[in-house]
């Protein structure tokens, strides 16, 4: 199991002080959080993509490259790269470059995003969103998998004898997760290509995500990539912890009540009872997180959102220290003990290179 953190990159006023961090402060904070993620022994840091206020992360690959230079072990990912409004050629180039700079420590989550105005800003129509996602990803795969690409489609100018550079590191493209909170067609695309499926699993009840993940697993098996329980699934989650549960609730309540995404809606108690958000002690975080596999099956990646709603950097780093001390070791042991033998390990660059080499050796033997 890969365990890590993702950020949506919001810039939100701290409701307890009335202070709003600057863009510079939040950008630098993302680097500090990623370094702390590595320090405490987590596996992944992922950063979202937005092109509108109140978010700062318009160029996640730039930030992740900067983080790569200051870390050694963690996987650097996105918590959505917009496959609909980004040029597939630029995605192919940027992530292959990041692959080389990070020595393979990179993958990405592709999605349509949830900000409607971004489409016309980049010359696209939101009504074409699903079609754009499917066509653009098909081209992206060709750009990574084929040295010379000849291609034509509906939404982009044709390519003739085009080679995307640099080529993927070791001949293996970055692993792709397809992220969706509501679109069955995206689960279908993930299953067709044998890629991963990432369900954000934050704002809605588990039954909603069970349907999407169930569809992805069923279609993954249909396309011959393995059994349904071998499909590659990632989940989001949220927590706020203190040693004492009452302290966690008291401290987090003003942030919850005023958060742009869920403030002034359901009560904190109702929201935590109906969604994966845990506000409480480390033991409560452990217990709730371990229930996820009961609903969604065994899975490969668990990412948590912790730096949102105006929480100051100092508090976020304290959360990570507490997680590393009291939660992470228990989750690692429990996940390992409960994982059936047939469920695959999370994909890494090294494991995918080894798989490619084994396939080539097998093909050579068969042809001999």
C-alpha cells in the first residue's frame, strides 16, 4: 500500500485569525509539506491543477520538479492533471521530463476537473468534456508508447511523423491513474487501458464510490487485465487529529464550518458520519481508514487531504508528525496482514521496468 498526501492547492483565509496566506506562502508550504511527507516515511505527494483563484497550482509539474530535487524517495504525482484542456503533447513532454529529473519517481492522475470556466479559457467546450478526455488520452498513450506518431482526431491538429521528447525513462511511461467522482466513462477508459482508477472518496457517501469502483473492477476483468480484485485502485481521504478526540473536534470545527467546499452546510458531526472525513484521535483515524477496504476491496494507494480550509502550515506539519508516529506504522502492518496474495502491489517505475524486461525476455524465448 502506498500512503501519502494530496493537495488541491486552495488559498483560504484562516477563520481563527482572519489572515489569508499569500500565493508565495502557499507555494512554499507545498514544498515543506512534501519534504515532511518523505521525512515521516509516507510514500506519495500529489498536487492538483487549477487555473483560477483561490488556487495556486497552475503548473504542478514545475512544483513537483522542484520538490524532486529536494527529496530522494517519495513518488511525486498529481491530484488531477486536466486531460481535457491540456495539450496531450505537452503532457507527454512535461511528465517524461519530470520522470528523468526524478529518476522515475512520478505518476499522474488524469481527470476532467470541476471548474467549468477553464474550458473556454483554453479554447474548449465543456460539452465536449468526456469526448475530449477519451481522445486526448488515446493520443497521450500513443505519444508515450510509439517513437513516431501519425495521428488525426476531432479536437486537435493532426500530427505527422512526430516524436515526443524526451522519451519515457527506461522505455516505460509514467503510470496513469484516471480520477473521477461521477463519470462512468472515465472508469471505462481506465479499465480498457489497464490503468489505475482513483476515487477521490471525500465529499460523498461510500455508496456513490462503490458504484464507480465496482464498474471499473468489472470492466478491468472484462478487458483481460486480471481478475476484478487485481484492478489498481486508489482512494482519497481526510483527517484532522489531536491526541485527544475532543481537542481535535474543537480545533477543527471553525475550519470546517467556514471551508469553501463544505462550510455552512451539514454539521461536522453529520459530515464525518456520512463521509470518510475523520476528526478525532489517531486511533479513530486508523479505525475508519481500515474500513475503506471493506467497502471498496483491497486497493493500492491511500492519499489524504490535510492542507486545506485555511489550516496554517504549522498545524499541517504537526498533523503529519502525529500521523507518522502513531498512525502510519499501524496502517502499514494492517494493510500488509490483510492483503490477499493475488492482489498486486502498487505500481512503481522499478516494478514496471522489471515487468517490461520480463515480457521482452518471454517474447524472445517464444520466438527462438
